[in-house]
């Protein structure tokens, strides 16, 4: 099933589904700010991200059904990644496939050298996704009462762009 996962750029019509996913209780709990997001605030954030050259967002689809979003915030040669998989699609391996495919795309588009992810220490599902995708734990941080884990993946964007092999000897697609 995960073989059919496709990524496309986020479009204005995706605003509502991203808001619904963002306000899912499990998503809020795993977010750095667990408070619900008001619609008006989300619309302003969404429109700003759509027009920000340092923001890259992809919708993951399976059989033309949107199943999740992956977002990168780029700063020069680095990026921070955030993933949300819709509630009905969690626990089926989609997060890992989304991450692998999106990392390949953002490397090509933005030529980043490394990608970071911040994950709450209790979020074992996300920790497994990042570790199994070549990210390594580089630091623990505190945010109020929470312990955050900083995962990093170093990438050789020059090799990727020149048609080199990605991890596991597979050509990057």
C-alpha cells in the first residue's frame, strides 16, 4: 500500500484539511505548542507559508486521497521537517515513506546539507520513523516540562543532484 504513496505540492484548496489534521488531539499533543489552532490563525499561517520561498510543503496521497502533510522550513543550507499523518492512516508505514520521498525532493529543490527534526521524548512512533530514515539523535533539549529530541540527517545534496546513489544503493527518484 505504501508503494502507491505520491507527493504533490500543497495547494490553496488544502488549507482546511491541514487545519483539521493540525487540530487532531494526537497531533496537538505531539506539537511543540499543544493548544488548538483557531481557523483564522491557521489561514494566516497557511497563506504565509504558501508564499514563503523558505517553506516547502507536500501533501501525501494514496489513490488520490490526501493522507498527510510534510513541511520543511529552510534556512540557508539546513531545513527543519514536520510531518503529520491523518488519523485514519497512522501506524501503516506512511510516515516513513513520506519522509524518504520528501527528503529526496527537498534536497533537489533547496540543496540543503542537513535536515533536523524535533520530537517529544514520549513520541515513540515519530522516533522510529526518523531513526529508520537515517536520522541520528544529536541532542536533548528541554521545553518547559517536555524533553525534546533533536534528530539530524546529513545529506550530500551535490551527490544527489548529480545522479548519485541514495541510501541502500537505490537511485533517488
